[in-house]
């Protein structure tokens, strides 16, 4: 029982969940029936399945956070769901993905992440028509990958891109596989309820051991417990209880421990850390993540703290070299949910985190191996060298160690060079001098530091080309930076600064050394020993410093106040003296700077001394100081600017006689802070930069002004150059008299050349008006303007300069539309033999208010007709259909006759069918009429929206013809197309038509007047297919298609100007054509494709951005077609503004689109304006061909007996507008006050607004301090 009293160091490891702002949010993840974890992580990136189909993969930096766009760059390489994905343990940018499309693909992630979508992998391996279930990399051999498909285990050598091993002895599907840490054998769990030990290098059968496992065919997982002789499996027993079993291979048939948990249906994903023996069990669909510690004695599994949160879709562990070891983070679990990636940090509680706790971090597996795939296959076993996680023994401290070795070609060359160099060295030399192999191996690796390392490398990467004078200046700047750090920087910032100094010193000695550096302690010592130009202590790695005291004490200054060269180069920090002697420190006034582990910590963010509101002295002083300081190109820190300025002005030495640097007063610090913040705002360096220069780790995005400019440049709805803020900000020159029009132009030219004139000082408007009134005496200042509040000024300013839709985005009444499928009793079920061979120009499904038409597979071109009045399950057997005798190209119901159906065939004949009132009871092959329209295939047919018996046909001969079905004669013919015609759309008035063609052109025709197009413009550049539709009463044209990289997009054109689209919205990469359905009353555009599960909804507007996204509707299954009904069939009493029928693989179900309203018992006349009658013909065919145009009549959809919403509101508004008898001029009425409160609430709901200032939480200072 001694184990009961043995305390574990990790038993109290607590899960720490970050705030939502620190998570990856607004992603789209579905539920996938796979054997993978759906997410993987390296020290640099995370990758997870994207969208509901899961065929794409999203790759983000490991430390990324925030909201993600639906158009973010993705990996588009598979045509079916990605089942598993893994990163290489020796290359953080090498990703392997397996999919149901029977392929395994290798991807190279660039060092800076995905900047554009990738569809071309580095390598592709096939499993010969078998779905790939798992994929991964060998733990010790570089370039060796494994995958499983059905009962096959395959090994691939990436250096030759060939399969080197394959075995099919598993009788059922392999559900999971895991290598032993030394890479000798593999453990597999199979669907036949057995677990196996697998040795690919064994003579004879590779299956070495077999034992019965979980007694359920449901998903099971296996993980090897590090380098032990034990494995752990998770699964279900015969009673469907979740189980955890531990086995020892020395007694393989007998389980060492069996633990039964609960009866949940989610498979447990085991995540094991061999260094700490911590086991995490995350169940798919569960909201809890269990933490257990594995021991080698009974009870074997000790339960720890349990995390409860979001529902889990996938989970993985982050590599140890990416953990925050100085915060006692022993493990990090990435939890994938339906819309977030949550990094859960497991932290061991300690009294202090200023030192490295070596007892929590044993040596872990490193990232460099000398073993390649061919050597391992020949029988060589070699363990991966261990590495120490102590920041003092790592070359870059506690920064994550990221290994990036280029693309697959560079990776293969590295392996070949590494192998050839090892073969050249004698075996004896390798055993005597093992350390000499480290520099050679280092050439194959590149370590990347984040934040300061990258910024410093960008700025100082070309130091070798500088003159001696520039080197001297840089040394002086670095000396001043050290002084600044010694006085004002916190411990964590000092650690990074000293680490950077040591790296800079090494870079001066050997410029290429940092490009091939390693993180092990032995190499750090060897590199320090090889440096003959400096002391051994100068290259010693940095160590964690003690926490700073509250008084921010300074280090001791030796030698009369000057910092010696030895101390300046010394990388080993010393703790600050904790003394209260006056010469050792000077108490710091103002708030204490915060400490952060992120890289973008600058002085202007840390310094928190505020500007005195309304202080004219401070404003004028800042202006004078800023005018005299010219910011350099490579701007050093702000304290360096001040001291350089004083040096050039020959001012006294800032160091006092006692050797201590003179502390700056509060007013000086305030001026420094204002200069730095205003210079960053006035800087125009980032305005002309490309998006590549403003990436996540770029220094150009460090200031708030640059981020604001970047946001404003990307915002399509931005009108003015700068957004209005809730509190009006006045420029300093705005305190004078308003400029005349001729003076404004001169002043603008001066402001472009002088940066000081364009700075904004955050001073309340009332203070400036009072000051102006005080300076001018009884001038022209209006007293009413002084009393005007800042909030009222903000509303009046925004109302006069911007529209509400410009500031907050367009507010649509249909923003929160909701799609609801009909009850199951209204479905038509048991559909069979749906045709998948319909051309892309055909919608594949068409419905009216009485019946639907569905194409069936097989010869003869059969179309089934189903009556909507008879829902339910279809009887088994032959489905009654219309037999056309030729392949079907397109079909459409007559919009004015629900019994007439037109079908176009590939022989150029259009057949007209008439359906009986009782529906179709038996197959028939006799149409009511036949129209020989073309001598070649027909692309599509279209009925006229207003005229009866007018049909349009488009053929392979690139002509469009108009027919009069009453006389079966041709009336018009349209020419001008040079390639395949994708679509034709009638305008709402029925006079014009628009086409989109494969030649990338959009054409507008007036069919009754000209055969040639009257207007022509550029359309989608993709050649897969396109659709076109009219919008906003025929003033705009909406076109869906593909771009150059096959990404689906929606474009809006002005119908009078087709040269370029007004706006284009990109959706995703999919082979299906987006089919648009436009509702003219609500201006809502519904788009979807065959095989999609999402119906995308947008509102088309006549102002920017022209395409406003609404709430998209996601269906529970894939659909093969969608057809909308006319407005008169909508249930307006239920606020249903659109109704459609949806075709799936086996059902036809109604779909209702509604808008949530509180007073649903009233007729929502703001949603249902008078609608055009499109279900009855407006003119006959003879009248239309004789140029007789009539406008369709409009009717109200209001049911009898319902009150309108506007009539109720008018009564309440009239009562509210009734003036009070005692109200006098100047006071606001109750109606105005209520309206103002409503406006304030709407503004507060869209943006954070607070009257609290930053300086309210700061400590005050004496009044005499402000006078300095």
C-alpha cells in the first residue's frame, strides 16, 4: 500500500481554459464518421477538418486566435472526407492527410502559414480503391510514413516517394495504429475485436501477437505507452459500456487493467504523454475531457481533475517544445468543437513561476534523428536523442523550437546529404567525436524564432554591408537600449532582450550560424567553446530572472556609472538588489508595466501615463517636441530617440554624479508616450504596403494606427478615410477659425508635408471649446456649443457624414431568416434510381404547386412525376414515368399551366407533355406535342415569365431560338456566342434577356429587335459552368461561376455597365455549379449546388457592398436539387416569405423560409409588399411578338381578417407625437427621448461604448508634477 502515500507531481495539474478572445472562433466543423482525431498540431501549426463535408483542411499558426473568415486559405486536395491527418515529428511544416477518396497526400506548409489556398500536394500515394483510415509518421526514422486502408498496413519512403511495405493480413478494417516510442513494433486495433502487435521487418508473418480486445465492433483506439512494454486501448464492451484496457506484451492475452466508464456513444480518443504518464480521454460528442495518470502498479489509472466545456469534435496534444515551461505548463490539449479550437493548458500549481521547475520536465524526445527509412527497413534501430526543456539550456530560451526544412524536394535533399555525410565519416570517428556530427546535422534544420527574432532579422539582416560609422552608431544605440531595459523593462522582457543580445553577438561573429542552430544543451556548449573572440560566459544561454520588485529596482552599476563591456555582453542575468538605498534605485511613478510573453510588446503599449484632458500646455509642448524629432527609418526605442537628441544638442550627461541614470519625471514620460503614439499614427509607411507586408508577425502591424489603416483599406463599405468615434476628436489646428474653401486646399497640401498637422489628440470637445472661449474672451464662441455633450455631438456628426448602413453595415429585415423543413408527414419518401447524369446546365429538379418532376437513371430518358397532394412513402416497384426515348438535357414546367411539362433531349427535339389531373399512373412514351428545335443537342430551355406559349431554346450550334408553342413556329434567333452557352435569364419586364457563356462574356439581348447583343461585358473566368439572374427590377445582374482557381463566386453587375462587376463574393472550392434563386420582393438571393448541404442566402442591394450575407441554412443531408414556388403559395400568416421543395437522394421535402417576428398575428406588410402576378400570363404570344408590352399586375398578399403591422404602429406613433400642453421650446418631447434611447441601445449593441477613461484607474500625482 506504499503507493497510496506516494505523492505525484502531476496529480493537481489543473486545466486552464482561455477566454474566447484567445481561441480560434467562428470556424465551420462538421461531424465526421472517421477513425481519426480530426485535428493535429506541430510546434508551429494546427490543422483540422473544415466544413461539414470535411474534404478541405484548415491550417493555422499554433498561437493563432480570433474570428476566422469563411474564405480563409485552405488545403483543397481531396474529393471526399479527410479521415486522418498528422504532422511529421521532424518537420513542423510537413503534413500528411488521408481521405475516403483512397488517397494519401503530403503537403508543405510555408514558414509563414497559408497565404493562399493550396490544391497541389507535394506527393500523392494511392491505396487502390480502398478508403484510407489512418495515417502517421514513424517516431524514429526520418521520411517514413505509414497508413492503413481496410485491412492493409502500408509504409512509404518519402525520399523516393514509393511504397516499401504492404501487408493485408488483417481480416477487417484497421481502426487504429500506434508505434512504440523506439519505433520497433506497431500496435493495431481491428474491427474483428482483436488487438495485434505488428513488426513490418519480421521474417515471415509480421503479426507477432494477437489478443482479444473490446467485444464491440464499434470504434476502438490503441496507443503505446511510450517506451514501455504496455499498450492502452479504448473501446466498448458487449453491453456498449466504454472501456479502457491496459495490456503488457509480456502477458499479452491477459489484460493488466480494465476500467469501465459509462454508456456514452462517443469513442474515447486517448492522448498520452510518455514523459509525465498523463493520459487524456476525450470522447467525440462529449463535453468533458478526463485526465488520468498511469502508474506501473495497482490501481494503474489514477483520476485527476476533469475538464467540462464545449462539445468535442476532435482533440490532440501539442508537442512539448511548444509549451510554456516557465508557467509550469506540462501539457496542452487542443479541443476542436463545432465552431472553435480551444487550447486547454494543464498547469501544475506552484508557489512561484519565476524559476524553471526541472522536476516537472524530464528530458523529452528531441526533434533530430540520424535514422532514415531505408536504414530502418534494413534493421537499424536508433533512438531519437533527448532534449532538455530548461530555457537556460536552450539556445533561444523559452521560445518555441520550430523546425522547418523546406518543401518535400528540400526535405529529400537534406536526407540524402545527411546520409552521404554519415557514410563518409568512419565508424570510429563517429564514436570518438559524436559532437562533430552536430554541425553537419544542423545544416538540415532551420530554427525559427517568433516575434522579436523575426523583426530583428528583418531590420538587421544586412549588417555586413554597413560602414564602420553605422556600426558605431548601432553599438551606441544598443548601449542605450540596455540602459532602458535595465530601468524600465520587466523580467520577461529582459530575458528576451538578453537572449536577443546573445544571438546578435553570435550573428556578428558568424552570420550564418543562426540559420542552422539547434536547441540542445550540448550544441550550445560546443558553440560557446568554439567562439575564441569572447569569453565563455558571453555565450552562455540566458536563465530566468527573479521577479521584479514593486519599486522596479535597478541593477548595480559598477565603475562609476558606466556599463562595462563585459557586463554588456554578459548573457547571464543577475537578480536585482532588493534594497531601499537611494543610490540603488529610485521609485517609479505611475503604474507598473505589465509583463507579457507575446512578441509585440512595445513601449507605447506598456507605458500608461495618460494625457491630461484639456491641458493646453501639454498639447502645445507635445507639438513643439514632436516637430523637432524626425523619426528614423529603422526607428529605435523611444528612450533612445530622446537621449540621441540630447546628445546632438550637447546637453549634459543624463547620468548623475553617483553613477545612477537620472529618472525621467512624469511629464517627460508623458511627452515621450505622446510622441511615440502620435508618430506611429502620423506615419504613412504602412499605407502603400501590400497585405504580405502586413502579416501577423510583421512589425508594421505593431501600432494601433497601422492596424486601423489595414482594417479600413480592407473594408468595402468604408466611405471616409477615418471612422467617426463615439467621442469627437479635434485636431489641434481645428481650435482656430474655420478655414475658407481656398484656404482648405492650401492647408491640406501643408498637412501632407507636415506630419504634425495630421495628428489627433484625444481631448473632449467641451474642454477645447472652454479653452477657446477663455483665450478669445467674449468671442464668437457659442455658449450652446459648450454645453453640447460629446454623445450628442457624436450622433449629429455621424448622421451628417455617414449613413447608418455605412457605419454599422446594412441592417436587413431578412438578416435572421430561418429555413425550416416540413414535417415528415409532408415528405415524399423511398425515392429510387435518381439520375446523376443530368448536364450541368440543367437544374435537375423542378416543381410547381401541384407536382414535381424528377429524372430517373437508366435508358430512355425517364422523368418521374409525383403529386404533392399525395405525400408519404412510395410503393416498391416500377415508378410511373415519362419515357422520352433520348437522353434528357433539360426540363421545365410551364409557369402558367401546372399540367404542362417541356422536356429537351439530346436529339434536338423538345417534347411537350400534359399530365392528367390524377397524376401519372403508368409509364407513357406519347407526348402531347413535339418540337424539332435544333439539329444538335439542346443546352437548356426557358419559358417566358409574362407571355404565354413563348419558349426559348439554346443549342450546341451556339444559337438561341424563340418559339411560339401555339403555332409550333420559330419567331426569333439570337447569335453572337463563340462558345458553349451556360445560361439565359429573362428580365422581370420580359423585354430583355441575359446570357453567360464559356468564353467568359456576359451578353444582354433584346430578342424582338436585334439578333446581336446590345451590351457585352466580362463574366466569370472559370469554364466549369455559370448561372445568371436579374435583380432589383432589372437594374442589376447577378452571376454565379468560378474563378481561375475553381473557387465558387457570386458577382453583381450594373445592367447598363457590364465591363466589371460591382462586387464579387467568394464562397469555397467545389465542383458543383451554384444555382441562383432570386426573390424580387425581399431581394433575397438563394444559391446552392448539387451535392451541397448549405443554402447560402444574400441580400442584393443598390449600394455598397451590393451583396450582404444573411443567415445561411444548413441542411441535415446533401441535396440534389432545389425548386422555389411562386409567392401566392407562401403562408404569410406564419411570416413565410419563400417556399421551396428540396430533392435529396431518397426524399422530396418542403422547405419554408420565415422571418422571426414578435407580433406574428399581424400581417407584416413591411416584409410582404404588393407582389407581381407571375402565375398568370400577362400577354399572349402573338401580343408579345408584336411588341405589345404590359406590366404585370400586383396584388396584396394580406389574408382577409388580418390587421397590418403598419396600421398598429401608426396609431402608437400618433399617440407618441401628441405634444404635451406644458412643453416649451428647447425641451425634448417624450417621443424624441424614446427615439434617442433606442438609437443609443442600437449603437451599444453593435460597438462597445463607455465613458470610463484609462486614467481613472491610475494613481494620481502631485499637482507640482504637472507643472514640470
